[in-house]
């Protein structure tokens, strides 16, 4: 089976609020790359923070494809900092 596009966020349902979120971005940068993320929420409203991050991280990365391809590790770190600044 060929997958052409996939965007998935999943939340496990348990008795207490599960604050963990995961996301898959495929394709990333219109090619065969994929981004798999897990966000481990903690504290008051941690589920809202991890949900926000799972929805926004792919867009931040794809906003600057040249940087993502040239210096993936550094750019990913900068995007995580940018997510934190958007939350504050």
C-alpha cells in the first residue's frame, strides 16, 4: 500500500487526563521524509501544551525547508524553542 499523505495525532484515553501526544507528518517537505514526534505533557494543563506542540511543530519545520535540510538538528532545536516562546 502506498501512502501519499498522512497527518496523525493520537491521544490514549484513560481514567485520568493523559497529557501525552504524538504526531506523524508525512510527507515532510513534499518528499519521502517523515517526522515522528512524542510530546510528554506534565503539570497543570500539560495535555494542552503537548497537543499544541503536536499540531504546530510540522508547520514550523516546513516554513524554512532550506534550513531543515541544511542543518536539521540545530533547526529542530530552534523550532522547539520557538514553540516554547509561542506558549509563553
